[in-house]
């Protein structure tokens, strides 16, 4: 999706090396792209599924043991 009106943002915790993703919100969906390849592919997630994913991150569901 190449829309000049999209507001892409990345986490304030993203590393200086730029290893991160950017997200943009559209009605009923969240778009995700690689910050190093702004013209590359864009993944689309239903807004409800994205909310569930973020909740899982905050709950530690995806934390690696011992790290």
C-alpha cells in the first residue's frame, strides 16, 4: 500500500541500528513494513488481531526464556 497520507511510526524503543518495523493504521486494519525498506512489502493485519498480538507482547507471551 503506497499512500502518501499514511502516517508510519515505529517504537520509541527501536534500536539505533534500525532493526525495527513501522506501523500505520487504516480503517479496520494495521499495516506493517520493514523500516529499512519503506518501498518493500507491507503486511496487513485485522485491527482486532493486532490488538491481541500487542496484548500478548505486553503480557510476555513471546519472551524468550532465559534472556
